[in-house]
């Protein structure tokens, strides 16, 4: 299987956790896009009765195109499940997310869901988080001061995503990518430290949210669940 085939396999397998009557958080990225497409197919062809809450404008557009009825958290309340991608996950099921810049909406939706299924290919599994630069969404207002404070706690380089043509999030924010290297052994403390900086909107560390990882490699799909998972396999 090539990488796209792995993503597709994982994305489709995750639909196993969706059934009639559910409200479903729809993540962002190239892996979960396959989930959205498959759920749309089931809505159109099999009459699957779900509502979705998208985590980005891109996912809202895709879900609309494939026919998934959408709602908001205000209307849906707590969701049954969210399915999303990840940039890294560790043995404790802690995630680094935000490679697509949607981390804030993704975390709002994940925290408003009864369970989280993560879809990934084998490149995303790590022993220690941090080889993937940690995305931090910040306000555009005086972002260089916010960057100074992140520079003070990050051992590597902190880079404005997009450089001279900055990437702007769906919320009008900017992304600072922080090169911690594979050194994040206490993600909860780091999350709190980064969130204490004024100007930070959100950090792409997802602690205690992911219940199940659907991991595709060249030959198979492996489903792993956190020991205290809110979902059964
Ligand atoms: C977007 C994300 C994505 O879920 C993450 O970047 C994984 O994307 P992909 O499935 O394309 O590798 O966090 O903000």
C-alpha cells in the first residue's frame, strides 16, 4: 500500500464507530477526508442518519459536497464521537495536531465529544512526541511578542507558518511551529505552560482525548484502544 492507500484504509475503517442517530465531529486533513467521503456515501446510498460538526471550513465544504447534514455544537450539544487525523501519537494516545492549521476548532470539537477516534498511517506513531514541530495558534496582534515567549521555552526554532505570506487560520489567527524535537515527555505540563502565554489561542497537544487509533500500514489495519478508552473496539 502507498501512503494514500493507507490513509484511505484507515479513514474508511473508522466509519465502523458511526451509526444511525449519531452526531459526529468531522476532523480535518487528508486522512479523515476519506472518512468524510465514506460517511457521505453511506448517507446517500444507505440512508445513514447522522449530523456532522466540521472542524474547519475545508471539512465543511467537503461534507456539504458529499451530502452529510451539518449542525453546530450549539445546536447538537455533546457529540457522540469525533473522528480526526493526527500528526503524531505516542503510546499514551497523546497527540500532536495542527499540521493543517485547524487545531483550535479540532480541540473544541474533541472536548465536546463523548469519544475520539484517530485515523493515521504508520508514520504518525512515535515513542516520544515532538519530532513534528508543535503547532501553536496565536493572535495576529503583536504575534512577535508571543513568539518571543515561545522562543524562551522551546529548545529549537519557532517559525511563523507561511513566512512572508503567513498562513491564516479559519479563526483569523497565525500558526507558530515550535521545534521541540522528540523531547515532549510531559505534554500536560507543556500544554499548560504554553496556554498561559497571552496571545496564544491554542496549542496542538491533545492530552487524554483520543480513545482509539486506527492505524494503517502496508499490510493491515491495526486498531488500538487506550486502557481506559470510552469506546470498545
Ligand atoms: C489538521 C490536523 C490533521 O488532522 C493532521 O495534520 C493530519 O493530517 P493528515 O491526515 O493530512 O496527515 O491536525 O489541523
